[in-house]
C-alpha cells in the first residue's frame, strides 16, 4: 500500500493562508521563530485538528502502559514570494485507529491505516497531505531512527512536516520537524524547540 501522491498543482497564493491569522478557527505557530533555517515558516492549525489530536491523546492515556498513537494531517501549502519557504495549514486530522503494531515505544501504521488515509484524501480532494503525527509517551518529542525512515520515504516535500508529542508531559510538549532549505531535517532533541500543544486549545 502506498500513500497516494497527487499531481502537483499550482499552490494557492500566499495571502490565502496569511489571511488565516485573523480567523478565530485557526491558531498560528511560527517555525521561523523556532528554527534559524526552516522551509516552513508558519503553520495555521484549525481548531478541529487541535481538539481531534487532544482527544486521541487522552484516549491513549486510558491505557496502561500508555501506547504511541498517531495519524495524518491534511491541509494546504503556499510558497512565499521571493523565497523557497512555505506557509502551511492543517485543516483535517485523520486518526489512525487500526494500526499494525502499537506499544509505548513503537507505532507501526500498517496497510489499514493507509487505506483510511487514502479514503479521507478521496473525500477531501482540495487538501494535500501536509504532515504526520504521533506520540512519544515519556520519551520526549523527536524523530527516532524508524521515524526518520518513514519521513524520508513518504514526506519528502519541503512543505511537509512531522509532528511528535510527548503525551506524558504536563502541557504535551510537541515538536514540529521541518526541513531546512538544503533538505536536511530540523530534528534537535532539545526543549528549546518544543511547543506546548495544550496552549492551542485556549
């Protein structure tokens, strides 16, 4: 099973995403303030995505031990004028409930999760695959060796992100892993780049 890749189309004009800053349904996260070199400058997150992820995380914490959980974010991207950077939106979250393997240190999505993603892409043809999400309960947000393999194989575009959340921290420490202009990943295992996901719900 492969993740469906759409034919490249001309992305929306940057103003279409920049206008979301004044839209109460979106929260803005500035990656240009987090990283000195990031191909994604701003992330606009729809409130439904914020709360769908919170619901999935809370559901996972009803288990002992708490397992990793994950899913995919669909949205839009726009290239900023006079640069090779992007703004992106996360507008629809696809929770992966039927995964192949799941425990506190491993999440394997498997074919059923990819089928569910494909079906959601078919229902939302105006949205692109922008990011994938998963938790690291108690072992800090970063991309592990296995995560790096997933990201480098399926999320090669400079506007695509990986989102990792530690579900056992008070404010759900989260990292948005973006690519640098040279294509390398911002995958620092440092609290200086972590973002408290819970603040998006306020």
